C-alpha cells in the first residue's frame, strides 16, 4: 500500500522548517552549527511523520 506523498509532504514540511530554524538558532548560540542543524532536521522530520494520519 502506497501513501499519498502530497499529503505526507503537507504535514511534514512545516515541522522540518521549524526544526531547521530551531537547530540554526541553537547552533549559532553554541557555535556548533553542524550538530544542531542536523539534530533540528531529524527531530522536525520525526515529529512530522508522527503527525501523519495512519489509515
């Protein structure tokens, strides 16, 4: 069974962008941009995919 990718994208993209912004903010404050940017993206993606409705 294949998921509708447009429905998944509409739910995940906002969480990815928020995770990236938070990662950039914390990374610039702690001078460790690479670590926090990747952590922010990973956390944003995981939150977005947990919000996708399961049928």
